[in-house]
C-alpha cells in the first residue's frame, strides 16, 4: 500500500517534534496553519499520538512513531 497524502502530512508533523525532551510540544494555530496541517494534527490526536487536537505533546505511542518517522526520513534523505 503506498503512502497517501494524509499519511505524508502526518509524518511531516511527527518529524517536527523535538525528541530530545518531553517538555516541548507543538501548537498548531488554526487561523495561521495550512488546512492540511490542521487536519493532520487532528488525525494524530484521534490516533492517540498527540495529547491535544491542535498538537500538544507526544504520547508514548506518538514518541515511538516520531522516532520511526525521523529515522525513516534520515535513511531516505541522508546528508
């Protein structure tokens, strides 16, 4: 099954999180962010990966997913 644009948008949100600390979250402002980013963040919340519909902090599962997403991005786009 290929990645859908929705999955790509969710992965792009996950790689924005700073994994070196659990004290740093992300706030997606509905009035300022693109609609696809707002929707992706809401889906991550519905999947239990972030603590708030507009971002917040990564859950334990979200932290694992973000680690995997960042690792995959590094493998596919080496410096």
